[in-house]
C-alpha cells in the first residue's frame, strides 16, 4: 500500500456545526476502534484494548481543550510502544497542506538538503530544462511562497517526516496543466533567478490499479559505461515495469553490474519486490522478509528465474524510498545480494495509512508488521544503507550524483581481483 | 459423532416417540458426499464429461480489481488455468502428470513441490466431485452447523497428503455451500473459506455460479459464466511453458 500523502487529504473532514468537545470524543473513538480492528495483533501491543478504552475515554471527556484531548489520545497510542501510531495536530496541516496545486509539473525533481530545497534532477525536454534550470540550484520561492516558511517549522517537528515535507514542497511547483508557476532560484553563482515555469503533463504513462487513483508511472533503463542502470518512480504498472526490469537484466549479461535506483520511489505493489528479486537471487527458498497480519503470516519469497543475473547489484535509496522500495532494498541487503547506497529510507514499509479525524487532526496507523530477512522490522526503522552517502549541492552543480558515483566505484572494484 | 447418535437413540426409546427421532440420526459422510454427486447431476453426468473449458470473471471488490479466468481440464490429470487481472497481468497455473506449476507476470515461473504440489494436483483432478473417494481416504460427518441460517452437515475430508478440507452440505438440498481449509502456499499456510451459491446447470452438472473466496485478508468472488463440455482442447494447451521446462532442467528433482 502506498503511504497516503498529507497533501491529498483536504479539509472536508472537518465537521460543521458540531462542538469541539464532541469532535474530540469522536476522534478518540475513531482512533481506538481503528487500532482495535486493524492492528495486526488481536491484543494490540499486548494490551487489553477494552481496558484502555475504559481508562482513556473519561480522560478525553474531562479534557478542557483540543490540545488536552490530543495529548490524551497520543498518550493512549504511546501505550502501544510501537512506531507509526501518531496524532498530527490539525495546525500542522495548515503548514504543509494548503494549496495542493494540480496535476501539471515543471519537470524538476527536488530534495531537502541541509534545510534547503535543492533541484536534484530536471527532466529532459521539460519546461524547466528549456528555461535553464539545472541540478544543484536552490529553490527559494514557489507559487508565491518562501519555501523556508514551510521547511523550517516542519523540520523542527518530529511528526513530519522527510517524505511528507519533500512532497509538500514539491506541491508548490505544481498547478493546472498548461498554466505556469512563479519560482525563484539561486543558481550556481548564487544569483537569484526568477522564472515563470510552464506546467506540463507528468512524466510517464497513466496507470490504474484497483481503487488507487491513477498514477503516472515511468521506467527508464540505460547504460552507465558498462553498468546497467534502472530507475522507475513507482512499483506500479506491473506488466510494463516488470517487463522493463526483465529486459534490462537480460541485456546485462555482458555488463559488470546493475544499479537499481529507488530514490524517491514510494513503493506500490509489494509483490513486485519479490518478482524483481527473482531475477537477481539464484538460490532457491530465499525470502526478502515476512509480513505479519492478524490472521495470516506471509513470506515474501523469491522465485529464482530461469536466468539469473550474477553481476554485482547496487540499490540506491533515500528518505523518499518507502514501502516496496524498502522491502526490496532491505531484503537484498539481508540476503547479501545487493549493496545499498544513499541515505536512510522512509521507514514506512508497512501498509500504514493517514486519515483525518473528526476534529481535524491527522492519524497515522500501521496495519501489519513486516520483518526483513535479517530479523529487523522495517517499519519505524527503515533500511540503513551499507554506504551512507548523500547528494550535495556542490556535487550536483559540478554535474555529479555522488550516490551513483559511489555505486559505480564499488561495482568497478568488484571486478578487480 | 457416535456418542451423539447413541444419545439420540436412547432418548427416542425412553420417550416412546421413536418415529420423531428416527429421521434425525446423522447420515454418514459417505452418503452426504454421494448425495452431493447425485443432486448435482449424478455419476452418469460426471462420467460423460471428459474435458471442459470454463469461463469465469473474478472480482476483488474491496480493491476495485477485476479479471477473467479460463480453466481447461481433461481426463485424467490435465489442467490449465489462465487469469488476466487488471493491473497485475497474467497468472497461469497448470498440472501435467506429476508436475504442478505456476507462472505469473508478478513472480515468474515456478514448480510446486511438497504439499502444495499434492493440493494442486488434487484440486486440478477432472470431476473431483464424483471422484472424492480417490482423493479423500478419510471422511467424517462431524454434525450439523448453520450456514446462512440453513442447517448443514459438516464433513471433514482428509486427503492422503495435506490438510483436511471441511465441506458444509445443506441438509435440505444436499448442495455444498461452504468449504474451509488451510492452503499450503509458498508464502505460507493461509486459511481459505469458500462460500458457494447460485447453483446452475452447466451442461448437465449443477455448479455454483458464484463462489466467494476469503484467502487470509483478501476476499474475491468468482462468477462462472459458461462451461464448454467435451470441447476440442487447443493442441499443446497442457504443455509445460518453456520457462517452467527450463526450471525443471535446472533442478530436475523439483
């Protein structure tokens, strides 16, 4: 499951005409029932959940303010002693949630590096590229808003993760297709550049999967010298993405290694991690990990394909690599089949979801527990790369992706006797 | 079960209303399964069926995913199913003699082994309803339970290899309306519950036109649209796919 994005949730969840105290009580009930019905343990966190209700409901009834009610609900969730159960104050949403933008994009990929929004990639042929935007440029302002006013308060709030913050900032560079967005950049010589950037259709093919909103999915494969390189934005559009992965691996027989770049990839269909690993893992009866639900335990098994790649595999990740990306990267790392490069992943490897509560607060909860093959849960912990290395503005301005460079260097060293 | 029958008989004697209880002793599991064969068409109807092609639609309603399924079967041990599921691509499964295999766009080809293989072969057997004696050496009627408010006999069918299946047969109609089991899959043992309904005549045999299946946390429905009886099966339909053959060559002991 894709982690829900805060910016997708509108203010419609606010109920009109109800008093705040009742909304807080309704919110308490929704949180308590959700944990009761959806937690993977019948006794959530080993607790008598009914007794928890009896203990905390009177406290919410007595609460004198929304903040006090929130504090009680948060305290109740804290009793679980588990990650990814959190109440996000409604006020935080106003920081990251206003003005969703639209489907149109500029072609700019960005990350928050050292508290600054930095362009990390520009799509070939995109309006941004045509207007001269380059990797390494800092984005100062977008859609009439100083990005610093979004980034600074969010960074100081532990409830907002890198994934959410980056999406919130990226949303400032979106709008209606055919429209424009005003943005200000700091270029390589630290000169401020003001641009009106055109907005175009998102990259990739629109792909639907069940009740998920249709998503634009792209897949790219190329050679970096004698190393094959794969990048795709989501584990969706299964037939096309799996076929692209297979073809790249088959074409890689004479190459010296494979890089699978999952930076920015929020996940998608969990099974695709197993399917892709089958092209890389030759040993039978291996698994990437195990998912524990209330009634069922599912092993994420790997079926070795008839032809399996023997060359070294590097997997690139960052704080925006979530869910299926973490299952894939963590599993290959645990099986000693892939070396992971980049920064710590999003630690959102479970079917966790965000919902808005009747009082406007946000509620994040996990539905299952996933343990990677190495014995470590990915939820809340994520994947720590074998080689921790981050993009830097300086390197980007010099035309270098330091994470790819590190992976290529490692692959080349594998050839050295 | 025997104690329960004995108690009924004793009560009947003591009360002097034997007639009221005489109709109630639990029938044997064998008679329930034979009755199911009878009410769905009879042995003759099954014996006439040498091959079939069944066309179904599949729906994962809560996920908003639909698909189609075509199942080919021929006596004695040939079976092939192809599912096309929106967004997930093709999933194929087959049995050819002792080889049970699967191939999907998601996970690729594989050869089933152990209990999973035994279960696949059993479930792929042509006319498995009529051939229950060959498939389940031990059957037992464990009493009466309500399914959707209807009294049903609960029959536990134990195969030579694998976990028992529990079938629920309506006392009134003799039709099977529910089946529970634990499936052995490569991802683990998963509880499965099937609810069968809307029996219809497909070429002389009554079959449930709707089956709702709960497999772990997932629920989906299969609607049987049509069955071609004794059709010409396309040549090579049951052949092992090239990728499955490659796997067998790679690890012939599978």
